[in-house]
C-alpha cells in the first residue's frame, strides 16, 4: 500500500525550497546586493551633507559655493561616493534667492537615476530618468525650471435669446474702504512661542502640550528677571498650527534645518493672523518633529528687510526671529529633559536680544560652533539652566540694550 505525503511534510519541503531559492539568488546575484548597499550609503551621505549645509548657513548667512568649502568649514573631509571617482556627488547653489537654495545629488545604481535633495525649492527628491544628470563621471546638478502655471481656457458666453434688455437704475458707486494694517496686540515688543506640528505628529493632548510650552517660556522669563535685576521680556501665549504636510513631506521639501523652521513660522503666524516680519515680535520655533538642527535664523532668511532693535550689531544678520535646538535624546521637547530645553530657549533668546556669541567681537563672523562664550555663561552651558548657568556682565550689557527688555 502506497502512502502519500502529509500536509506538514509538503509545507516543510516548500519552506526548504524557498530558503534554497533565496540563497541561490544571493549567490547568483551578489552584484545587486552590493549596489543596494552602496545606494544606502549614498542616501545617508546626502543626508549628512545636507545637515552640514544647514549648519554652514546658520553660521555664515549663505550656503558654501562648493563642497570643498564646506569641508574646510567643518574641519573634515566630505564623504565621497562609494564608487568615486566613477560616480561623484553633485552640488550647486544659488545664494541670490531668498531663502537661498541648493541642489545636492547622488546617482543610484539600482534605480539607474539621480536622487536629489532640493533645499527650499519644493520639488521632488528624485529626478526622472530623462533628467540631464549623467550616470558616469561628475554629475552635473540640473537647473531647476519652474513649471509654468496653466492658463485656464475661458468658458464661452452663450448669448441669451428672446430676453428683453433691462436698463438698471444707476446707483452710487461705493467708495472702497481701505483696511488698515492691524496694530499688534499686546506689548510693543514681545516674544511668541510658535508650535508647529506635521500632520502625522503624535501629540495625544494638544491643550496640555501648549500649557507646558507656555509654562516653560514663563520660567525662562522669570530667570531673565533674576539675571537682569528685575528686567525681563514680555511674553505672549503660544500660537499653534498642525501643518497639512506629513513629517516626511516637510523633511523632503525643506531639508532638516532652516527650511522647516522658516516654513513653520510662516505657516503658523499667517494662520493666526500675524505678520512673521513684524519687527516687534520675536518668534520662537517649537516642535516635536525629529531631526531638525537648531540655532538662530536671521530675518533675511524669511524675506524680511527690517533690523530688530538690539541685533543690528550682529554681523551677517538683519535681525533674529526664530530659534530652536536639536538633540537626538529629546523625542519631544517639553516631555524630556525639561530644564535643558528651557536652557536652549534662554540661550537663543540671548542671541535674539542682542547677546554676543563670544567675548568681544564676532571673530570669524559667525556664531556657529563652540565656545559661544565660556562656562558658566548660559550662552555656553545652556544645559545648566536653573542651576549654575548665568549671564556674564558683558552679556547683560548687550541684552539690556534691547527694547524687548524692560
């Protein structure tokens, strides 16, 4: 009597054949596996170079002309493509735009096309196959040509038939009422926390989050009073906006630093009826989004032309409007390491109110990097907020000159 295979035996045989097929594929096509590995390195390199470009912009008010210039600034070599010099990373910049833009590209072997990051240009991160980026040798970053807005076709007007013409009785044409520019509510000069979230940001209780932000900024305000013999800044309640874009879309469109800050403040202030170029307001960026490099951003990066009082003496900036600080150990600003987060606010406010980056003048023309000052100054050891961090006398002199402080 013949005996057939059981279902379990058949499943075991199928599983063994599947494992053998996968192993055979890896053995037969190790080239594809190597290509995938190299493409992963390329994407990581582009992300790291992008973050370095954001840091350079904050310190110098512009992007570097070449990646070699960026490498000199960072005191280290920029990464090369894993198959350099066959393939090379491409970089082009336009500092004449406001905000400045750059294109940063790598060639992906698996997809056989260029993969690019466009800072502040709002374009796709992957170029189509027919884009003029060559796969061999030096990749030439493309010139971005804006897509013209389609002109709508006018709907033809059909003349009515058999309808008598009615002559209307003329009425007086009303004089248009000009809407005056609204006067900012609240004190003449005030700081405003700006809470900006992506559409998919996880925030179980937005009301509680806003309350925590307001309380933290109030703690910073009280600390300033203790440092400045009772003088401090006025503080308005935090304004809030959840963007229509996801976290991934925002990072893809604006990069990991200044672009998201600028867009976040623009979206939030506009949605709340505020002018992000108001010289009497100091907007401070707060978000739960990960991987956003921090620091101060000048008003010129937002297209503003004014100079904030108290900051006119700071080179390369027309006024500081927004600030932030990034640490991968803080998944949410106000939920973890609360004192350090408050210290970051106190530190960036110090710049916004005219505080210097280092003792004396701005050697090198930028604020990026340490030391900003020396410990225990809060401009250096912001993580010591509420414990040993202080303002030095020369820092107090600068900050007390700001009309935001009274």
